[in-house]
C-alpha cells in the first residue's frame, strides 16, 4: 500500500474457522461508517481465501491481503456503501 491508511478497528480472528471471521467482520463493519477501514488478522487458509471474496461480494473493498509472518495474514477492508 503506497498511501497511509487509517485503520479504525482491528479484529483478531486467529484460531477461528469459517464462517466465524466473516460473521465477526460483518458485525464490525456494520458499526463503522462508509469508507472506514477494518483490519482482520487470520491464521487459517480458509478465512484467508474466503473472507476477502465474501466481503468483496458484500460491496466492501479489499485494500490488501498479505502475510504478516509465517502463519498469519492481515486483510484490510474498506467499508462500502
């Protein structure tokens, strides 16, 4: 990400299987304003693949999805309208 993005909320979904990270992300996004940014941390392959796809289908923008170490990924989501 070349520009600085202000993360409004971070949720830690390590150890959680689908659909829990999706449900928690949707709940967090529902309390945020359009354009605000959520960071979700996951450590399992299922949520890493499915969460960006599902949230994108819900109308949110996936700004980034990257490995932060050998076992964890962060997914950066901008709330859509």
